[in-house]
């Protein structure tokens, strides 16, 4: 069994990897105003599954793919909400410091 890591910004590719037994390790954001999410996966045979996906030979249960896609979207939007809360809390703290002069 070949274990490896895979990173992608393609949410459909990530959903397929989840369907094939991949484990979502983390979601990272890069960029400024227009952020890009990178999904990092670990698991068995990721290289084979990724090759099948990229070559158009991938086979998957469509309902399972839809559920995996929804799961990734839920995780993505939750992380974005957390970042916005953090940013607004930090901005609120900074406003309080500016008014203390």
C-alpha cells in the first residue's frame, strides 16, 4: 500500500480523493483579498487515485462524490468564517488601542 501526501486547490479533485479513502489533513489559505484554498490529504494509494482522476479513468459513486464535495465546502466555509471572526476581533482590539492615546 503506497502512502503519500497530496495537495490540491481543486475542490472536485479533493472530493474524489476523499471518496477514495484519503484523509483531509489541513486546509490552508494563500493570497490577499482573493484567497486560494489548498487542501492537503494523506492516505493510501493517493498517487494511483490521482493519476486515474487526471487521466479521466476515475470511477466513483456519484452520491458519495456529492457528499464529499459538500463536506469540503462546509469545512472551507467554516474556516473562512473563523478567519473573518479572528480578523474582526483583531481589528476591534486595535481600534481600542488607538482610542487610548
